């Protein structure tokens, strides 16, 4: 079903969406850099509380307006939509400001730090008749589109098991955004949301959710495991700041195994294995030096029973999300089929379910 159109925007004659960016950090820089690859979008403004940071960012990315007042930024007539690239803890606050000023929003993951806040943001967008989407850029990558097509074609047969890990070791710092609860810290919101959202994107809402989490000294989740139960299979997902993980997303079926190669959040390569030995090595529980060596070899040479799909892209990969969001806005849609706000709410609800359990 197509998303509902915003009747106020029908007849929108622009061929490009004019984007403003709220924030000047690393993800904001990636967005500003990648927008050059999006033919239906252009960058017109940036906002930071620091005038110096806003002006320095504007100088790096061309002829754009630098704002240090959020109200002036929200009211800028040269902006159609805002990419909220600010810290997690202010996603709700800033999203409300921009939606109230009749700007569409693309909010960097997570949509908000709690289910209630995310629901409030989604409800305001619906009331205003404006486009809103969580910036889960992984779901828009060409490699993920290919994985979706292989699943639709039943290339794996009946799904038996899904496993995914996203873990990067972070030195403990109680003041960093990773470990400070006031800044929306924790491994689930920072890392776990990627495998979780991709699983929801590919397979929909699970029938049941279980999990566990480990507590950091500041009280946020240092690491976590999630088990999503679907009809006929389970998805085991994990994340953490306590280790460097394999960072693959593996889907095992009764006729084939699909590996979204590491790091899957920036996927540019897929493996589809039909050979029994190869499948066993790279399957969800394929561990050890032989499995790792086989995977490394597969990245360089062809192996029998193993297809490789290389889907490289320039830049950081945010351009596909930018193109999708911009197209939806130009069409007058309230949300995008691949990342509706209802799915973002499902992800936050699952994260809150896991965090509501006693830490292990």
C-alpha cells in the first residue's frame, strides 16, 4: 500500500528538496558529503548552537547558510526538510521544533530515546501532515535491496535461522555519549538498533521477544542480546561496546545461506552459499580460523557453490537514504514504505523490553 499523500504538497514544482542539517558532528558531515550523489536533493543550511561551528561547517560544504539560532533555522524559507543529526537526547525536542515550523524531518537513529517520545514525534508529524522518517540508512543500501530481492525470490528456501552482531569496543568514559544515559547512551540505541531494524525491515514484527543485557558502571547497557521469534525461525541479534564483533548479518535457509558481509551496517558485498561445506563454514555458528580464512578468501576469489555480489558505492552510503526521503517528500508522502514510523516504534519498543529485564 502506498503511503498517504499530503494534499498540501501536491503540485510541489521543485525537482529537489532543500535540506538543512541540525548538527555538525561526524554523521552530519557524512550527510553533507553524500548529498552530492543525490540528484533530487541539495544542502542549503546548517544549524549549531556554536556560531563558529556552524560557520566552519558551512565553509566546508559550499554556499550554505550558517545558523546559530534554532528558531531562525526552523523558520528559514530556504529549507524544506531537516536532517536531525544532533545527539540522541535532543531528537524529540528538535524534531518538535522543526515539525512545528512545517519542516519535514529525517531524524538520525534512534527516532527518539524512548517509545513515548518516538510516538509523540510520529503523532505530531501525522497531525501536521508532514514527512517524518528515522535515518536508518542501512536499509536503503543497494546490497540490502539485493538481499531483499533474493529473499523475495526464495533463493534460500525456508528460513531456519538469522544471526547478526554489531559490536565495537569503546573505552569506558562516563562522560561520553556512549555511556552517559542523559545523552541517550547505551549499546542498544547506538549499535543494536541496526541489526534490530534490519531484521524488522526484512521479516516484519516478531511474535515474541526475549533477551538479556549487561550493565555498564553508568547504568546504561554495555552489551545486549536479543532473540526475536518468528513463525518457523528465530533471529539472534547482539551488540556491545565490550568487544569488536564479526559484524555480519547471516540468514540461513534450508537451501542456502546469505551473508551480508562485515560491516553489514555499511554493506557493499553479499555471499550466497549453496555448497554444504561452504555453508557450514559461513553459517550462523561458523566460527574458528577455517571459517574466517574461508570468508577472507571468498572476498578475493571465486569458490564453488558460493556466489558473491559486489555492490560498491561512492562516499559513505547515506545518499540512498537521502534520495529515498527526498523522493517521498517531493511526492507528498507522509512516510516511506521501507522505514515507516510504525517500524521505528516497534524497534524502540523491543529495546525497551530488553532494557526492562534485570541485567545479567
